[in-house]
């Protein structure tokens, strides 16, 4: 099968219309949070998962947030809001060590879920298409998306050194921890390229796939 055929089959099965990354990000759904809204459409995979689980008695299956494609590249997209986490979970009245422990606890939860979201989504696609081998020979990407600029992450070591001074950028610390957790927990996915992007980069990335 081609990436377009898989996408079309899942889209036809989906109970809702394709959405943009902004629509799928719970933080941005009610009100856009930036001046760079994304326009590339993807299948909203959560209702696909819910419909599949209900039809097949598999309530434990999870899924990524979106499914997209361009040319013959199939992309499974998972969205994790850095800003939402730091706004609600990082407390200025707590010590840096306590805030870092909160981040590490969240990374532990992600360690248990990020790979399962992808593998369960593959299994659901196999079921919908009726082709257990659809991924053979196909270019597949697992794209993790977050809602801050990731270009400053090269200075993450500096951010860690700032923990003792109280001048840390918790968004960057969380986003860097998220990227490291993603890379570690998906390292054994054979034949899959993993990518970490800012949400504002996603349209450009999808359009550039060949």
C-alpha cells in the first residue's frame, strides 16, 4: 500500500473530519495561542482509536494524536504541550529540585506511553486497511510536536547549570527532557524515523517530505 492509501482508509473510517495541529492541541483548540497557525490537515486519531476500541473490545489500546502523509511518507503525530505543563505544574514557590522532580515524574509517564501510542496506532491502521504488512517498505515517521521554539535547546546544559540560580527557563528544561525521553523510548522502533518539532514548524516539515 502507499501512504496515501493508508491515510485515505483511516480517514474514511474516522468519525470526524481531518484537523490541523492547532485543532488537535488542547491548549490551542479554544483560542489560538500564536500568530503562526498551522494549516496542514491530518486525521484526528483519538476518535479513530475510540471507534476501533469500541468495535473490537480493546479499551486498552492507545493512539497518537494525528495521522498525516505527503508523497509516500506516512507520519504519526503526537502533540505534547510544554507550556500547558509548565503553566500548571511548575510552581515558583517550590525549590528547583522539587520542580525538576515533577518534570521527571511526567517523563516517567511518557516513557511508558510514547512507544505504545505509536505501536497501537500501527496496529489500528493494520486492522482498518486489512493489511498487516502495510508498513513494509514504506517510509514512516513518528513526529513528536511541542509548542515552544526548540532552537535554543543546544544550550540545555546551560539551563541545567542555572537551576542553582533560580534563573532557569522551565519551558526549555521540560522540552529538552521530553525530547530525550522520546528518543530513548523509541530507539528500538525498527524502520521508523523519529522527529521532534515545534508546532510552528510542522506545516513546513510535512510539506517538505519526499
